[in-house]
């Protein structure tokens, strides 16, 4: 028999029912009509160590929804998600909608203990349950969410215990952790250098080599290598961003060619200067 994960504490139900009966009897004897206190709901408790190796989100739910998930989708969907989903693709808008709905059910400080049902997420987003399931799979493949406990049907004992406290559910929802991705965070940090005095220690200097490599040594290889031509898309995005009145002042400290290599990947995904400004505002 397969071992189930998660434990529902059903044994104390008799104590709770007895306490409710005593409180109800005391109210009637005193001539009051206040209803008995509602017994606490049965919950599925997680096993010890279930969060081992699972990260947290760093900037609360709004940053995870508006920053982490969209960037992960733009950079990784074609390579990490599309081949795995096959014919069951999911749109960017659907993934962001489900991510926003899930973030509202997660623990505010860590992004853990997110356990809404698929039906609840479908009602919140207006999408079908199947689309919600595909969006969940995309979040997992993008590396920004982890399903730490897969949902399952309740056992007969668990259903009876739940019914006694007014819970008519017949299953347990999956438990998710919403988190950042370390590799993605490093890439975005390199993409958006901060002005002096910020918490980030990464900086981009005009003297840093961007497109050249070390000169080869040895006889017969004394000729200097040609500098690689800047990426055309990155050059266009860099020029437009430096002209944007909303761009931060430190963006103009570096030339268009210096920014071209850094902005090549965002330009390939159709980014515009407003996207860069929003990215930096969310990251700050």
C-alpha cells in the first residue's frame, strides 16, 4: 500500500464534540440562547522536514507576482515549459492570473503554506480548472513554485471527522511554496545595476570587458582579435532607454554599446524602455 503524505488529526474530535455539548447545555441552563462555539476545522498537517531545501520569496507576494513570475516566463518558457507541456500549452496571461491568485493564499512572509483548491483558483481567476492545472505545472517548471504535498482524497475516518465540524470537503488540496529562483535573481541583478549606496554590490563599469576576450599568447598569434559587433536588438533598446525621460540617471553613465550586451536578451523578448523602468522600480 502506498504511504500517504500528511496527517489529519482526527482523534480529538470526541473531546471537541463533548466541549461543544457542555457549552450548549450551559447556555440553555442559564436561560441564554447563544450558540455553542464552532469546533476547529480538521486540517492536514505536514510531515517534519517537508520544507527542507525549499526556498522562500524575498519580496513578498506583490514582487513575486509582478516581477519574478513574468521574468521567469519570458526567459524560460520556450526552453523549460513548452517541451514538457506538449499540446497543453498555457498563455502568459493565464500563468500570471493564477500566480496572483495563489499569492493571496500563501504565507505573507515566506510564500509557504499555499493550499487553495483548483476550484477556488478557477473561481478567483475566471479560468477553467484544467487551465489552472496547466498554469500550476508551468509555475513548477519555471522554478518559482514547488508542490511540497500533493493533494489527495480524504480517508473515511477523515471525512467523518470533517463532517462533524461542518466541513463537507472530500479531499485535501495540494500544498505549495511560492519562491524566488537563485539563478534568475542573479541574472536580473546583472541586468539592472543599482546606483551607489544600494544593497546590491554588483556594478557595471565602463572599464569592464564586455565583448572582448584575452589576447592569445605564443608565436604566430600576435594579431589582435576584432571586437565582436554589438547586438542590434540590444543596441536599439539601449539607445531608446537612455533617451527615455523616466530612465534612472545612472543609465546614461554608460554608452549604448556598453548596454547592448546586457540588454540583448530582454530585447530578444520584445522588451521596451518602460519594461526596464518597471523592472528597476520593482527590484528597488
